[in-house]
């Protein structure tokens, strides 16, 4: 039988051997068990989506929920007058009803393209009648410079 100290030494030796294989260093000496600490490797986390993709998804969510005031509040000065909440609500309604796309069902993964000092994010839409695209253009400060409800596949200018 091993004593409690011997069991600890065996565990440290096995752990040290595992580290040896990873680092490629070979040592036949017994490890020094005094002041030995086990260090866990840093946890691996998935990278978060770029902020413009998140902003575009948030914008789409607000449009779908009918919160046009929140969306238009993020418009930059150049489109704020023309893109008031009533105009935005009317455009979304027409897109679904009069242009034949049908009601919003869900969306796909956003695609981001940098164009000059602007960032364009397209989100594919799954609509009841036919697919479409939601496009948002952001300036460098995250303000919305443009917002469109499009047919699927319209290229970024």
C-alpha cells in the first residue's frame, strides 16, 4: 500500500509526464513535489460576433417587434428626417404585404462587409412567401446610415 504522500507523488509524476509529452521536454528525474501547483489551462471561449452584426440583429429584432421608435433613434442625421418611425413602419408593412414576401418567419446568419468607412450587414430573411434580405449600413460610430428590406441576393454596392 502507498502512504498518502506516495499517492500524491505518483499523481504528480503522472501529471508531469503528461506535461512532458505536450511540451516535448524529456526528463528522467523525479519531479520536486515541494511547492508543486497544478495550473489549469485557460478556458477556451468562442469569439463573440463582431459588434456590427450584433447591432444589425438587434435592429432586425426591433423591426420585427414593431419598435420603430428605437430603430429610428439610432439613425444618423442624414436619414433621421426621412426615416422617422412612421415611414419605417410603413416600409416594413409594405415589404410583407404588398411586395409579396409575406410575414417574417425567421432569419439566417448575418454577413458583414466593410465598404470604405462604412460597415454593411446583410441578414437573410425567411419570409412566408419568398426569401428576402435585411440590409443595414453603419457609420464608424455605430449609427445607422441606411436600412433596406430587399429581394434575396441584391449585391452590396
